[in-house]
């Protein structure tokens, strides 16, 4: 948790960083038609960010950040999601989904209860059924091919 | 008239009826979960509509939307936690009723009021859209640019928290919309050296990431506390006809709440979340016994539930006519319409009239379907939801989210973009920059850019082409509205401060 953070300053600085990222990647050789609107928007965004930074010194909005619940669980959940996205083309949709979901269910459940091997085996079966259900619906019913990777 | 009849004939298909019931049930299921919004319900269930014909896809999403807004009342009534932001005020009266052992009566009242609101919204949409669509013909590039700006300032001023942060979110969304191929110049912009960004940020990918992922992270953070306890007595009974009579015995309340719902719905960015609070407040002001509000009063429940369901169809008035979503869930509907090659405007009511009117009328069917689904299946759906542990819920919704994003263009890169945007959305939300202005900025950015560049191109003959943006009367009306909407929050703040100062002075003098 970050206590009593100046959210105006953080938002303003994030805005300025985004403004700079877009400003420096604006190709000077681009025609006027493609450049006109983004240039105007970059300037507007920069102006809003500067106003937020100014307000952060005059009348800042302060609050505790990441104050609700466990931040570690958020980090681990986000890590699982990114690992899932990266693994899909290599391990295939089915395998990567079963592994990531089982691991995430196990991790999140630990916050509330003890998880024995027997319970976990039952959960893996549920996950297999769930992923299989979605897999069949998408591939057979909706005819949307899911990535196979080197597995399935 | 012929178009309307053709549309009704298409809807008489049993498959359509089945889809309506399935959609309402699915929406009710997601909407009843505290923290999961109607936008999330639409985003998660979106991939199931990809292979459907356009009418069936839209019917399914309309039904899900209707069911999700109604579903929010279940959690509000039973566990004092609004299932969706549209049911905040429902909890004020619904939960006290539950505590008195009248939970089923409260659910029945919410069901009937929601159905009435849903049908009223459809009627508003049927009668307001065609004239507004004809008016949209008078809109040139400059007017479209100002309409987009108006949408942005309204979103910023109506979104929770600070106006500046709302504007920052909107501007960030507009910048995201400029990535990829320029709509007029045709050049590739802001790819940051990544070829995968040449296709830009797909609107639905951004929608899914920004609306669903932050909620999932919240749910993971809060653990079991994310879902409350069920307190439903199996002995309790509530007569449907008695409840229906009770709801219709307050026509003034119904008419007022539905009208408020429609007015709020037409304003871009404002949806059921604002409508239900305003309608509740007005019902309290108009009541003969305002002091009893908050103790479990049916009047309050009728006001909130009828007004929030009006916004479902009602918020589609600006969407179908100008392409501007009246509420965040409409953005998903817009995405599906564009996916099927349907462009908002007068053509929707002429060339694609059968499809459009079919979609509108199907939302009326969905409103009616809420009654049997809610009264018969609601209890069962609710028990399933609350018996599913959160540690299964988070990965399961994650699975649907990843599948939905991938299925859009069969692209794993879209999944990664969705995850990055969703995580960024969660972090930005911590500093009060909410996802709704970002998404609406992304949608409005395209409209604004085309309007801006085309207006300037037509003004090339002038010394300053920018004057083209200020030449028409309609543009000036829109500019006036932009200025008022941007200045309004500051004016309201000034008035509040002045009133407080006066009160303090009065207290000191006494």
C-alpha cells in the first residue's frame, strides 16, 4: 500500500510520459493529413497533464493506493495471465489453459483454506472439464480454430 | 411500417426466442455477481455471437445487456452489494426489505419494474431514433468533430472523480485510437517499432481489457470478501400478481423514473449508474413520506429499477443515430455492429431497417423475458453464483476473456495487448483515471479525427482552414454545449463552496 499518495501528481506525470512517448515517435516525414489530428491531441494531452501537475502543488488529491486486499495476489494473478498469453502459441491453448488455471486456482484458494493433494486432483479434473468444454464449443460449434502450439 | 412487420416476422423464429431467453439468463448470471458490470457481461459473452448472423448476434447481446442490468438488483437486494453500478440505489430499499424477511417480494418488485423500464426504453428508442437519424444528415465533418468533443467533455464531467483526470483518460483513449493506419492519410503511425501494432488497437480488445481485467484483479485482491453471503429464506413467498398491481399503482413514479432514465441515457457516458440515483432522489423528493425512504420502501425500488432498465435501450438512441455510445456497454454493441458492416446513421433505419428494428423490438422481448427468467430461474442462478468460490471464478472469467479476445482476429498479439491495457487500466484506476473515459475516447477519437481532418480539407481555400470548424450554426450550438459541459463541474463546485461559506457565516452570526 502507498499511503497518502498525491494522485494528481502521479496522473500528471504518467500523462506527461505518454505525451512524450507519442511526441517523439511522431514521424516528421508523415503527411499533414496523418499528422494533423495526433499532433493536436498530443498537445491537448500535454496541457491536461501539466494542469494536473500544477494542481498537485496547489490543491492535491491525496489517497492510499493499492489499499484494498492483497497486492501480492494481484501481482501473482497478473503474472499468471501474462504467462498464459505468452504460452498459448507454444504449448497450445488447451494445455496452457489447464496448467495456468489449475495453478491460479491453487494459489488463490490458499488464501482461504488448506489444499490437500486429493482436493487439488479433484480441482484439476474440474479445470480439465471446463477448458475442454470451452475448447469444444469454440472449435466444433463456433468453428474458431484455437492455437495448437506443439501440443494441443 | 412494412419494415416493422418484416422485423417482427423475423423475430417470430423459435431460435430468436431461445436466444432471447438464453441471453437474459446469461446476463442475469453475470450481472448478479457483485463487481461484475453489464459491460463485462457483454465483453465476456461477445465471442459466442461472432459466428451468428447479424440479427441473432445483436439480439443475444441486447438480451445479455438487459439481463445484466436487471441481475445487478439481486445482489443489491440480498447482500446489500450492487451487482452492477446501475443498482446502487436499489440496495438502499432492497436490502432493508430483505432484512424484514421480504427478499422475494423485493425481487418480484424489481423484476416487474425492470420489465416496465425495459419496455419503456424500447418505446423511446423506437420513436426517438428515426427523427434523430434524419437530423444526423445535417451533420457535416465539423459537426461530427464537435459531437465527439461534446461526448468527451460530458464523459469527463460525469465520470467519477476529477474532471481533469476524466479528460486525461479521454485524451489517452484518443491517442490509442491514432495508433495504426491513419483513416485519411493512410500512413502507419505510432507503432513503436512493433509491426504487430500496424493494425492499431482493436476497439473490442481495448474494451475487454479495460473493463474486465481491473475487476478480476480487484476480485483476486479481495478474495472471499469480493462476494457476500446469501440470505434467502426458502419459506418466503410473494404473489406475482399482487406485486404487479402494486407496481402499477404508482404510475406517476413509473413515468417520472422512466423519463429520467431516458434523459440520462441519451447523454454520452452516463448510464444506469447515474439514472438510478437521480430517479431515487426524485422519487424521494416527490414522496408524501420522504422520511421513510431507506427503510425498505417499494416506491424507491420501483424508481431505481425502472429507471436503470430504461437506459438499456434508451442509451442506444445516440449510438444508432450518431455512432456515439450512450453508456459504456453500448460500446460493445457498436463494435459488433461495425464487425457486421453496419454503420450508425439513417441507413440503419432504411437499408438495414429490418435488422435494426428487429434488434430494437427484441430488446422489448428481452424485457418481457426477464419476468419468467427472474422469477423462476433467478433464485437458482443466484445460488450457483454464490456457491462458486472466487478462486474458480477469477480464472474462469479470465479464460472467457482470453478466448473472446483471441477469437476476434485469431491473434495472440491481441491477447497480449488486452492484458497490457487491462493491467494499465487497473494501475490508472488507482489514481482515479477510470477505464470508461479511456474506452469512450478510443471510440470518439476515430469520429473526431475524420471530422477534424475532413473539415480542415474542405477549408483549404481559406487562409486559416480551421475556421471551417466554426462556420455553421449547428457547430456553434455544439460548441456552446461543449463549453457548458466542460465548465459545469467547476460551476457546481463554486456554487457548493459559496453555499457552504454562507452557511458558515450564518452559523457564526447566530
